[in-house]
């Protein structure tokens, strides 16, 4: 069972040399009872020369996978089924990594609504989840 704050290293593409490239994804919500869906966000290395979302910057050491300054790519935040994520693990295309520390996880979650790049359907699901917890 996957939980909020859990991290998955997921194969995302193959580069021109045939190397498989993977990114760290963070599970944001518990699976919804009626859909079994969750929200995932990924992070990418921070490149000072490139344009990117500055909403949530993580530093080396915020997670054992993060070795240099990185940012959450909210524009690629997605709604995914837990079944799909578990299938990726079972097929070897994703590996479970250490979960985020609570303080880092909270920063990631807060950015979902703050970022102007987060897809509207992701924001809507996140707000619905917050409302249901009240």
C-alpha cells in the first residue's frame, strides 16, 4: 500500500544513447475511496539558467535521492490510480524509495495550490481532499 509522502523512482524515458532516465515522484494523497486515485508530482534538478517553477525548491539532503538543488515540477502533476503505480513497481519500472520527511512533504503539498502551473484538475482534486478532511 502506498501512502502520502512515499517516493517512487519511475522510468520516464530513454535518451538518445539508449539510457533509461528516471525521475523521483512523490505521492501526495491517500487513494480516494471511490476512484483509488491519487496525485503525484515529480522533481527535477534546478538549473539557474533555465525557466522553471520556483514555488517549491528542495535542497541536497532534503531526501537521500536529492544531491543538488531541485524543484517540484507542478505543471507535470498528475492524477494516477494506485493500481497503475503498483503495476509500475511490480513490473520493475518503478522503485519505492524512502518517504519524504514530514516538513519537506508539507512544503511540496503547499505548493500544489500556490503554483500557477499546477493543472486545474489536480488543484480541484487536492481541494476536494482538503475539504473532506474538515
